[in-house]
C-alpha cells in the first residue's frame, strides 16, 4: 500500500547490502502519468528531489542516496508518463513498422528494459514499484516483473513485498488480513512474493509470524518484522536484527561477510543521547514535512557532529506578512536559527523577507537556500542598500529587479553559455562553484572549488552587486559570473546559497553547511552570539 514505507525499506536493504560489501543501485518506478515530479503538488508527493545529472524525481530517491551513499541517475526515476512518451515517440518515428501498439508487449517491454539497464555494473539492482497493489495504474508494472521472473528465473530475481500488519488499539488485536489480501492481489497477477516485510506497530509473536507464513505461502524465515522506530536511521539496525539482509543472501545462496554496521550504531547512539537541543524555524510555503524532506533530514544530520538534537517548526510565510515588528519578534524569538528553503512564486515572500530581516538584525543564525538567498538579497537591498522597491521580476514589474531571469539582464556571452544547460529557463543538477578565498563559506567547506545541485530559474542580477556589497554583503561563491553564495561577515552566521546543499547531505557524512549552521544555533541558544 502506498505510504507504508517502501522507499525506506528499499533504501535500508541497499544500505545493509552495501555494509556487506556488495555494489548496489536503486531504481524507482512510479505509476502516475506525469513525466517527472517537477510540476507536481508537494502536498501529494512531497518534495522534488534533484539528482546530480539534473533529473527531478520522487523524494524516495533522496532516501536511496542518503542510506546507501550511491548517487542516483536520470535512468533511476521512471514514471508511466515517461514510459508512454518513449514508446509513442518511437511509434511516431515508425520504429515499430506499423505494429499495433499495446500495453503488452510494448509498455511491459519498455518497463523491463528500464529495469535491466545497467544491471551488469552492480551486484544488486533494487527496483521499487510505487503505488498500491491492485490499482489499475500499476498493473503493467506487475505484469512486467512477472515476465521478468519467467525470463531470468528465480535464481536471478527476488520479489520482496511490503505489507501492513496493523494493531487495533481498541482491543489490542494484531490483524494479518491486510497482508493476506495484498498478497492475494499479487498472486492474481501471477506473482508469489519470496519475502515479506511486515510494517507493524508492535513486535509480532511467533503465532502471528506462522499465520502470515501459512496463508501467504512464504517461508517463515522470510517473514520480516518492520516495527515503528523513533528515527528512520534506526532501520538498518532493526531490519538487520529482524533478518532482512540475511534472508536475501540466503535466498540467493550467497556467502557474504556480516555487515559492518558500526557507523550506523555510532550515528544512532549520538541521536539518542544528544548534549542539547535547538529549534529551527523554517519559513516556507508548506506545513507538510515531506515537502521539505531533504532539508529536515539535513538539519538532523547537521546536529550529529555537535551532538545536538534538532527540532523544527514549519511556518507559512503568508502568516507573517501582516504582522508588525512586535508580532514578528514574538513569533520568531523562540528559534535558535531561521531557515528559508527553496520555493517558487510570490505567495508568502514578504513574510519570508520579514523573517530574514529579523534574523539579520538580531544576530539569529540564518540559512537561505535558493529562493531563500534571493529573498535575502532583496531584504538587504531594501533596508541597507537604499533600494526600497527592490524585488524579483518573478513577482511582476519592478523598477529594481534585483532577482531576474538571466535572459533579462545577462550579457550575450553569458546567455549563450547557459542557454543549452538551462533549457532557456531552469538550472538543474550539479554545477561547479568557486568560493572566494578567505570567505566564511570557504572556511566551512575547507576548499575553494565545490559542486552542488541546483533547481531554479531566476538569478541574482549582477547589476545590483555593487549596492549589495556596499550594504555589507560578500559574494562568496560564483559560477561563471553567476552568484552562488552570499554572506554577512558582520553577522555571527548569515549565509545564502543559490544551490541546494540538502540534496547532498548524508547521515554518515553531514553536509558542512548544515553542521556549521546547527553549531551556530547551539551557540546562539547558549548566548554566545552577539
């Protein structure tokens, strides 16, 4: 069933196999007709994750990267829309020589080809089929993997099914019927699961395990308990204890060393025994945590080096727009740091600008990401640069477009340089950034040349850099003349990045910007910032 945690289960299996020294790759198949997630509502599918090669994907690919440390690629995010687009484009070119195009075999063959792409490069290729078993939109995927088992054989394929084993609070009874019925739906499609992962609220008794084994036709050793945990980063430990990776290795008759989980053990020990707590105010557009999943996870990662637990409050910038200075102070004064994440559109921007101004004036640690950097530029020019009408051309006509499309202000050489990569509108994926020697951001990274991922259309208008620098800001990072980082050295911790550092943070290797930001928030909490 959708939203039970297939992405975490797939990512966890990848992490465990990596810990056994296997090479792994993870791939996500989504049944919806959208070609990608770029224009999808975050309230329906959460954040848009961006790969290094510039693909907008489902948030599960972020989990894959964070758990395994293996960067996803364009071909690891497949939707029904993308499959149909590929097949129909070939049909229009005449590649099928007049055949009648059908779900079977054309779409199912396309699915199989996408599953098998690059499989010889790794030991394990883990493919997550999104959605809910039995839904009409997912039937082609089930048929494709049924065919794949027939073609490759059981020795090369394993069907791992994640299902629900709920406990009814009123009577405390564990119910196996949801799992039984979802397995029966799979069996109707010609698929017999080889391994069951049981999402449950409490540990399963031997009796329950036997019952599931009997009625789902799965060996008892392949019925894996997946109880709720306090943190998703406990799952490599709990799934290993439940026998997930052992069951997979046994299925394939693989002799493999026991996994080295010492890093995960150390990580979880630090998370459970922090030295202190900070609260970060995230001033965005959505109150749905999954809309900022990578940001929230990166904040958590950032607290690990300083053994700091990170709590957060999601706020809608629109709620701040009508508040006066006293109300803003009352609303924001409990935060030890303020973060304005990426976003699009005018809605809530004035409230975010007020929050940035509060952070700047009161020495509250501030991190602006993408849209957050742009609004920090506008706030600085309005209140320190004598440009009260500074704004973004994204919001409409303005006499001082401090933020604008490159095509609206850049030189012809600059426009030509970025035209192909941006598709005329968007910078997507990894771009190199040169950090200014001696800058605060360069100190944080410990190097001059970095590469980070992007997802934006509008840029800082270079025509306003003199006013910005006169207002006390430093342009601390650039890419071919475009602003990538800004900072205020007169402030204890004030940094804006045009790129998205959250997409490259990992629990076992926290991003340096987030680690530094949380450390600054802890100093602010302790009264060390002034």
